[in-house]
C-alpha cells in the first residue's frame, strides 16, 4: 500500500490528518519535524506523498523539501505543504523546491482526499 | 488610523453607600466601564478569581470587609499593584492628608461631586491604546473560526472585547506567540484551565482522543489552537514588508507563586474571552482568555488589512496545486 508521510510538530495535526487518511485507505507514517521527516523518507521507499507543515522546530518544512530534492536526490515523491503560512514568498520558495501544492490550515480532509489518493498512488 | 473600536473595561467597585451607587453607575456607563460589585466580605476572593479588571473604585469608609478600608486597599495593592485604585472621599478630592503609608497606594481621590474629573485618568490608565475596529472584529472572527475547527460539538460564545491592567495568569495553561509587523510588536497569549480541557480531550471533543489524557495532550491542543490563530492573524493583518529583526526585546518575567506575568510594560492589554459551551449541556464550559500585548511597538496608524488578490482566492483547507 502507498505510504503517506505526515510531518508536523503538532500532535493534534498528526492525529487529525493521519486518522483521516487511514480511514480513507492510505497507509500513514508520521514525523515530528523536517529532520525526522527526512529520516523517515530515507528509511521507507514506499512513501509516495509527503504532507508537511512549514513552521517546525529543528528543520522547517521548506528546508526539508529542498533537501529531499537536493541531498536525497528524490525527485519523484510528491510534496504538499499544509501550513498556516500563505505568503507569495513562501509559496515561491516551495515551487522552487518542487513541491506539488499548498494548503492553508485548518485541514479539511474531504476537500483534498481525492487528489491525495492520486498523488499517493503515483 | 481606521475607525477605533469602542472597548470596555471591568472595574471592581467597593462601595456600601447606597446613595452614591447611582453616581458611580452613571459614571461607569458614560465611560465604558462595567462595574463589578463583590458580596460583603468577598473583595479579596473576587480579586483572586477575576483576572480581567481595569481598575478599582473604593470608598474611604468602605466597611464591606469588616475592617479598615485603607488597610484593605493596602492588602489589595500588595497583591495587585498593577490595578489603579481610585479612592472616594467625603470632602477632599486629593490624597494630601492621607498618611504616607497609604498615599502611594491610590492613583487619585475623588468625591461624589468631582467623580467626572476621573475621566482623563480613566483614559490614561485604561483606554490609552486605541485599537482599529477592523483588527478587533477580525481577531474575534479568526479565533472563533479556529476554536470551531479544533473543538467538536461545542458552541463558541464571545464577549465584547475589553481592556485589562491585570497581570494575573488565568488557569494552569497558557501559550505565548510573538507578533511582529510594521505596525505592532508584541505577543498573543492564550490562557485556560487544565481540568475542563483534559475532559474535552478524554470526551473526544478535540483532534487528540486519549483517555485518560494528561497535560501533554492538552499542551498539543492549545499549541495548535495558538498556531492556527497566529497564522490567520499574519495572513490577514501582517503584510510582507520586512520587519527589522534587530529591534529591541525585553525579558518576560513569570512568577509562578503569584501567577503573575510581566511583559515589561505597564500599558493595559486588549483582552477577549471565549466560552466553549456544549449545547446539550454534557460538558463543562471551557473558558479561554486571549490577550494581545503590544509591549514592544504599537503604531495603529500604520495598520491595514492585507488585500486578497483574486488569483490567491483559495479558501483555507483547499489544495492549491502548482
């Protein structure tokens, strides 16, 4: 089954998003910040979609996205940012890092699940 | 500056003279003050439970605590020095003849006939900051919407925002997050009680369901509520203009014994109170206090709401594909 990696320092969001995705048939791995996200991605080749917050301790989500494309040389995993941030500067940086899309919190699962499934199943 | 919001403030009235009550009430009504009158003997209890006062109006011959009013004022000042105390006297509307021990406790004195002379002092001590109406209204909207997404099966009730001088921390849990912009620099603080929030988690009313729940679970809930409000605040009210990060900072001081937090400024704070109520009456109401403390910089004349470009019209929760 395709894996989705949910990266957020908030346990509330990890629970909310993770539970929703599991209920909709997706397999979920979670990480608590960008550094943990990179480690989880390195360890599991089945991850096809990363859903990540931007503002996190240790390593933010945009830096993690840049490292996924750069250091990990992983150009295939789909990355979606799920964040309170909504500034053009942030989004431009995300686009440059090859992220696929942007969602401003709060999470509304029904609005995105169809696309998430497509992205997770490659 | 845009139109300023008309704010109110709660004042504790220690008065047992029925003839004067009407004068004080009329003055409060005219100056956007909400009088709070304690039961006899309960002034200090009220001070322990009310964390959102703007000032105290006290009668020099007040007998409600069964003792010397000036000594009561001294006791109040010892525990709540940030609250201005206005002393009503029978003849003199000054403090000159009070013993040194008491004189410094009071902000000003007045008589029934000179109460209106307090107006400028009320403005100076409580309503010294003007807040744009769009900001005050927007904060309420953002916060109410956030609470509705983070708590299930509750109705979020709001009260008219008000000014406080209290520095007392409500409940056991509070969060702080900085707000930095070209028109404001300071903090947003959320405060609540641990007990009801733990019960909300255990009852499955949050996105973390755990039974039994512990303090870490509710930390996560409040953390995300704070994060969501902060994000929405930034998106709506903080422009992309760069802020000079080399600007000054001051230490925040928390005294756990006295449940007291200082931001280094004596200015009054903008306060909102939200109550989460279960329409079926099954859950204990959960009260959240939200304060905005612009202790580092406040320039409301530069305030403006961010314009939303048509191409950016993605609702929160919608996926914007690149």
